[in-house]
C-alpha cells in the first residue's frame, strides 16, 4: 500500500557500545534528557540541578532545596523523627516505608523546618518525590499542619515546595482527609493574615494539587513541572482523544490562569526575598 | 420492584417460592400453611444472615444501585420550600451538583449535594454526578451565601469523583476543590455532611468539610474507587472486590478510623427499598446534629471543625524518640 510506503519507519536503532559506556564513570557525567548536553554532575549540582544549556530542571532532594534557600546555618528542622504507621494493615506497606527510608535517608516524603531567607524568617516545607512518589499520608499531613501552626505562632510566612503523586493509597481515606486537614491549617493562617507561598515542582498532582498546593496567596511553579488533578492517561481514556503535549505543564497552567508565575529555580531565592521584603514592610 | 443484586439471589428465590405456595394454596384449596410458615421463618433468617452481614463489595454494589435515592430525593423528603439556585457566576451551571435554599422544620437552611441520574439520559445530563470546577464554585457560592445569612448548611455526598476531563483541568479542577476545602474549614455556620452513596475522593471531600460527618450504612467513602485501587496497586482492575476489602471504605470502617461521627442505619436491603423510611432515619440524625451545633458560637464552630480534622491520621516516631519540637 502507498500509505505504508509513506509512513516513516525507523530503520536503525543506535545501541551504545560497551566501550562507550565504560568510558564515563558512573555519576561523574550527566546527560540532560531535554537537550542531550552532557555535563559534569558536580557542576550540575552547583547550578541547583538546572541544565546550563537549556534550563531543564532536574530533580532536587528536599535538603538540597533548603540549602538553596536558607541562609547558612539558619535551618532548624521540625518533627524529623515522625514516621508512618500502617493504619489499614495494608499488605507490604511497612516494608515499602522501610525500604524508602533506607533508600532516601528520609523518614517521610516531606521535610519541614524554619530558617531565614536573606535575613527574612520563614517556615518552609519541602516534599521529596523519591519517598513513595512524594505521596501524602498521615505524616505528610501532620507535618504540614504543624509547620503551618509554627508559622502562625512565629508570625512568619509559610512556604511550601510541593512534589507529589497525590494521596497515599495505602493509608486509604486517612490520606484523603489530610487534604482537609492541611487546608484547614492554611485557612487558619489566612484568617490571621499570614502569608502562604506555594511553589509547585515536578510533579504536583492529585490530592496534593487539589489541596494545599493550590492554596497559596501566590502560586508559583518551576518550568515544565507537571501539575494537574487527574492523570493524563485517565483523561485520555475518559474523553477518548489525545491531549496536547504541553497539557498540565506549568506553562499550560499559567496560560489558563491557574498560576501567578513560572519561576526558574535559579531565580527562586531572589523572588522569594523580594516578596518577603514587600510583606515585611 | 427494585432490581436485584447478585448476592440477594437466595432471598429472592425463597420469596418466589413462598408466593408460589400461597397461590397454590388458594387455587387448589390444599392447606400448606405449615410449610409457608416454615419458609417464612427461613426467609427471615436468610435476610438477617445476608443483610445483617454485608461484605464491603456488597455495600459498594448497594451504594451504586441505580435506584438508590439521590440528593434531590432526600431534599424533597426532608425539607420544605426548596428553591434550587443555579450557576457559579463565573463560567456556567453544573448539573452534577444541585443546591439551593429551603426550610428544615420551619428554619432556613442551605442544602447542596452531588446529583447523579437514575437512568442513562439523566446521567448524561448530570455527567454521572461527576462535577466540573463550576459545580464546586457554585457550591462555594451557596455556602458563602448561607454564611452571610447565618443559616446552617447540609451537604449530601454522592459522587464517583470529580470529573477527569480536559476542560475540567483547564478551568482549574484542583483549585476549585482546594478552595472549597479551605473555605469550608472557615465557615461560621454549622455544616453537616452526609454521605448517601459513593464518596469518591477529592471530588466528594470538596463538599465534605463539616462539623459533623455522617454516612449511610451502605455508603462508601474512599481515596480512590476499588477499581482504581486495584489497577494502581496490583495492575488489575478486576481485583476491585479485594481492593474494596483492603481499602477500608465502608461506614463501619470509617467510624473505626475516627473519620465519621455517625452511621445512619439503612432500611433492610438498602436505602432504595423505602425512601420515606430512610429519610426518617436521616431526619433523626440531622436534627440531632443541627441542634447540637446550634449551641456553638461562630468561633467554636470553626474550632470544633479544626480539631476534628487535626486529629485524623496515624503516625509514630522513630525509636519512640521524643519529638524535637512539639509543633
């Protein structure tokens, strides 16, 4: 058939040779998945895990995020020892938590604490998607609520960096209720005139996007971050049509009026400092 | 006659047998009273065994029953002078959520609920009770209005979930749900929420932040549908029955987890068997809730709601270490 003839067919596949693989010691170099530039991992780290040539934002750990924001030595962590239980007696859940604790050296999917950003005090919470995909169970909800209460008590702004696949399935309806719990805490903060800045990072979806992450006085997002309520696959199955490539990206949300700004990680500290300054005046 | 569910088959068969025997007795004038009495006793036992011991998956089926009473059915039974109000003033009117003002035992009230259809045509019109952002924004508008005029709010929860669609995402499904959670937490009037069918995830919760939360005995409330959970956890949607059990989604489960305040008893075989009687049970608990809450001040209402959600969740500390800060 002519149709088949016109269809583009991939004729060759490139298989990296064993030698090519061996030439680069593991971890020394990193290839940008967006522009394919190869760079030193160390330099990438120094650049806050942002690709120097195309601006692609790599994943960053929660503690790296604190380092990138807080003035040196100002960080005090809250509730570091809090860990999850298995309220539904869900098979293998405890093992999974234990495995993630080992793998990430985190106790849960969020780190909270206080510190100063160019001299301005703030309570900051950072989610880490390496732990159970950043999903929100009882511990994440509780730590956020306590952090918000701290910010009320201290009279300083609350800033949250979200990165989450949504609610934690294994804690069932208790996870769902954390959406109400965190939102109630933010309501209290808001009623008392407190400032909340939400920064959505890749990915912020499901119950996290549909609760605290969307409730900032200012809602920001990192470039290209995936943000949305329902999963792309579920939507495609529901509406039976393909979605545009930029669907549910930070830029898509900005275009549809859901965000205040898309902010590069390299400019985050400066932006936050300016906002904290405006609010402090 | 309500359409039967699979697990009810033994009851139906026995009922048919009894009525056959009755007809036979009348027509042939042969006395089978003893047999009939015996079978009726067995029927009672069987009903107790089946309806008194419903399994999670059976409750899911009842909660999803086509003829299960909907928000509008209960509104008609429980309230007088109901006037439905439409639209979110921003984009449109979402038929998947209904709301308006009415009187409850002579006092003004605002009532809001998810609304699904009972047949295909109505279900299409109401998008199977799965709201878009404008539905949640309409609900919020009505709630803020209730607050302004100081009347209590009753929310009926009955949805598979917020609609997962392109337009819903574009118009901010996440923000609409999130906004309701925040605003409901701060309402200065009593809010009573009742799960009457399926309570599907964030789409249900967006009408569910109340001072009191009750569930009908055979309703469900969960973070994800049993089918969704099965697909996600075991990559197999056909394991929904198993998921319904592991996910702890029934009213007794939620009571045990400390999420709900009360379970509303259902008519034998499910709410769809007798709307009037079922409405009476709801009426009882609703009246009790509103009476209790009417004694609280505005600040107390907010604080009671705050503490309620604050206390939901289970966690511990590594090696029982004393937490560094009390938080």
